[in-house]
């Protein structure tokens, strides 16, 4: 039987098998800073995906399979396209200027930084979405492989190019165009 003692008690009378961690297992209950820090770390810990073996997000997705890893790239790209478009709209609506106007890029990046932070908080949602989308990526890879009669590696390369490069650039252009039209501010500022 192991005994947990208060922080001011002597470990002399505890069981010989007790470790030093068991003697003082947590910060003092009287210390409000320790309690606040513990609460904050627990709160932010809930926002992170649970990983039992300290793998990075990329390693965890790779372990789930290639289709999940590829779909995570696409889901993340789409998420960033939406946030850039929202930041573009908010910035142009507030300032009446395009982020491409002289001297406006840094203020626009400050607006976008808030959306970037938001995107990091929703990472667990992006991971869940990528798992759901992965079966469609697998179907696309198989279809490309069968229709064009190419090896699987080439089919993967074509799929990545079409979805993660062409698709991302197209969606970004569409989002910024819509944001520009809704705000009434042209994307490219007129030349003076």
C-alpha cells in the first residue's frame, strides 16, 4: 500500500516503495497561480489532438494511411483559402483599400494573423474532416490509375497536383474574387 503525504509531512513514515512523486503529487492546493496554470494547461490540452506516442500531426496522419495524409493537405489548404478570403474581405471592408495597395500588406497580415491562430485551434476538426474525405481521395487515385493506366505513384502525383495545387490556387482566387466583389474594393489597386 502506497501512502500519499501532504507536502509538509515527513516521508520517514511512508511505505518504502513510495516514490518522491507520490509524496507531493501536485502543486499546493493553496497556490492560486498553480491552480490557474493547471486549468489553462488542461484547457489547451483538450484542444490538441490526443496522441499516445507523441507523434507529430503529419506522422499521425501518415500512420492512418496515405489517403488520409493527402486529404489532410487538401482540407488544410481549403481551410486556409477560406481564412485568407475572410481576412481579405474584412480588411478591404474596413480600410477601403486592397491589401496589394502600397503599404497595405503588413496591416493585412496583422488581420490574417488572427485567422491563422483560429485555424490552429480547429486543427482537430481538420483532422476529423480529412479522415472522412480520405476515402474519396483513395477513389480518385484509383480512378486516375485505372483510366490513364499509370502506376499508383504517378496517379498519386496527378491527384496531388490537381487537388492540392490547381484546386487550392483556384479556390483561393475564387475566394479573394468574391471577397473583393462583396467589399466593392478591386483586387488590384488602380495605377496612379
